[in-house]
C-alpha cells in the first residue's frame, strides 16, 4: 500500500467522515476511482536498446521485469533515464529495471526522472552470477535526491559487460517455481503445485497446497496470497520464507501440516511483475481493490480456488495473509471490535512477532472491513480473521529472513493452539 500525496487530505477527510456502511471510495494514498476495476488502458513500453553519448553508453529493457521508457545524454558525464507508469493516475511506486553498459570502461552519472512521480526505491546493482545463472544483487547505489525536480542521481562504473540497475532485486514470474525448488518447498511428498488460473495475458497463477492431512480429516486452512503489486518484492520474499518454514522438516512444521492445509498463491500479478509495472495488472487495475467485483482474472482465480471450501465439510478456512511492501514494517489487522471466528488472531500474532524481534520496529494499524481488498474478502466470505502483512521496502535481507521465519513459526504455534480451542469448544 503506497502513499499518494496528491489525494491525501481529501481522502483522509472522506475516510474520517465515512461510516463502514457507506461505500468505500479509496484509501488516503489511492488515486480517484480506484474501486472501479473494469479494464483501463495501459501503455506498453517499447522494448529496445538505446545508445547515447560518444563513446556510447547503452541501455536496454529487453528482459522480463524491465522498465525504462527513454534515455538521453545530458552532457559528457551525465545521462538521464525516463521512467513512466503503465497508466495514470497511480500510486507513487516508480519501478525501474534496465541493463546498462558502455563501449569503454568509464564512470557515468545517471539521473532518474519519473515524470509525475517521486524517486522511491534505492537503486540495486545486479550482475550475472554464473553458477546460479541469474541476476543477483551486488550492492545498493547511494543517490543524491533533488527534491525540487523529484529526480535522483547516482554514479556507476560502466564497462562493455552489462549490469542491471533495478528498483528491487528481480523476481519475475518465470523464476517462481525454481525459487520454490531452491527453498525445498516443491519436491516434497506433501506439496502439490497446480494452475489456479491464468492472468490477463495468459501467464499461470500458481497455487501451492501443502498438507499432510487426509482428505476426510476435518482440517483448517491457512490461505496465503501475495505480490498483487509488482514492486513489492520484500513482501514477496517474506512469503517465500513463510512457505519454506511451512514445508520444513522441523517438528513444529510437521505437526502443523498434519493438522492444517496451506493454500498459497504467492504471485498474483505475474503480468505486472514481468512487464515492470508500478502497481497494476495488464488490465490497468489495482488488483487489491477488486475483491468485491472480481473483474480481473487474477483475483477470480483465487476466489474460484477457495470458494469451494465453503461446501467442503472436511475443510474450514481459518486464517488469511496477504503479503505486501511499503515504507515500513506494518500489519493491518481487522479492527479488534469486528467479531471474527477465530477472533483477534492477528492481534495475538503481532505481539509474538514483536516479542521475537525486539530490535525491529513494527507498526499496527487496524481498519474496518469496508474496502474491497483481499483481507476483507476473507472476512466477508468466510467470517475469518485475516491480515495485510507489509514489509519495509528498505529492509536488509538478513532481517527480512529472520523476521519472516520467526513470524511463520509463531503463526504455526498460535494457529495450532487456536484450532485446538475450537475443537474443544465443539
Ligand atoms: Zn501492496
């Protein structure tokens, strides 16, 4: 969830004056008309290689996840990269990723210009690592931010071998199954991977089912969705650490799988991730405002995979998590006053997460259930508690891993206790 300053005051006023029975029109950071989720036009970036200056510096967006719209030499040492969104208005999450190289070894200054948006993501330098055959982050590049022009400039050493500069590490849709294999999630007897549906442009929406219960056994279901917003890579990585913990060989994970069913949809917006979108899917829509109308195929895929659980007597949806990223670590629980069954899981869980990570700052902000987002669909359709789990954009990898793994473990403990309570009560 991302701040959109231009509408902050108007929308804050609207939110404060709104009762939950009135129609939801958008969060404070949303552009107008966000809840109309019928297709909007998007602009496809031309895929090309552009050379500028003499000797030439080259830039390319001919790869998955790339975004660069134009490139010029301002003078001998300064080059400007233009970045545009898939459509507008849109939240301020200017994603970029491009290959860059030079005919000669040289230093260059690169100025990022986002048109109507402001710089947000610290540039990451990625280089090709052969043993893994993938682009991996080497370092972050410090920027000089010009607040008047809203541009950011950094220095880089260029050579004939290309490097990638990107807003966050590249985790595009074709990498997902490999990443799950590397994390030892996929090739387990208790993990099934299936196609839940297709994106607007036909990419697969993968569903993972992880369980050691039998089909006849009465079992609660933990639902996980994520990456509705393409640049929110830290939240995506958190979800992958969760899956790794849930599929691990630990005694706790085994006990959890013998009791619970996990249904996970970790990459809901593959078109957006591969096309270098700032926020929307290929229909030009914020998927996390489409959980009432289901106008988009990506949200429909999850709905159609989970709704049959209502008719399945041996399965009971129990808790839902929707992974995102923003400029801090923040949990958005359902308001404590709203009665869910089980109740206030998120409030109990966030206390455990904070206790196991005393040196990490977490915020908690409760919301009513009026907005058409994934978390509220879980509540309205199934009566359950659910959370929007937001990871800091700038979190370091070590902290991300530590928090995600410990949060997954405390959730397993808590859900096992809560399920046992439910079983005793019935
Ligand atoms: Zn988000």
